[in-house]
C-alpha cells in the first residue's frame, strides 16, 4: 500500500546550487533541507515543500525534460502568479482542468514546474 510521495527529484547542471536556492528558497519560499552527510559529496540541494521534499541533483550531461514535471499545490495561486511574472518568469497555460486553476513556469535550469490550486 502506498502512503504518499516522499520527494521529487529534479536535475540541474554542476554548480547550480546557489541559483537553485535563489529560485526555490528566495523566490518560491521553500526551505533548504540539509542533505545527509554521506550524500553531500554529490552536490545538489534539497528543499522542503509541505510534507514532501524537492531534491535538485547534479547531472553532468544535463538536458531538461520537455514535458515531465512536478505539480505543486498552492494556497494562493493568483498571488504566486503575479509574483513570478513580476520577477520575470515566463508563465504558460495549458488546457484547463475542471476544479482547479493552474499555470506552468520553468526553473533556472529548464525544469518544467506546474502550480495549481483546487477550487474551494
């Protein structure tokens, strides 16, 4: 029986940790999680997202996925949309899904991210 998702792993190029912190922590508001000591030599950075984590791992020949993405549920999608647009993020839309509002952006490394809020 599945209990949930522990983390989502996204990839980035070598040396991306500070840029990831600027985006995921400073812009989106996720908190940095200290990686276990035995994994720190691999590089990358982890973030807390609700009760789950987002792990940015390093890949030497990194190429972002074109369609694959995590979807983050948020409390105030309109405020987040305005904030990301104000910071220069390019927002995109796809076909609507009944019962939720959503939009997409790319992180600094080209990872596609979906943000959504369910109708109340």
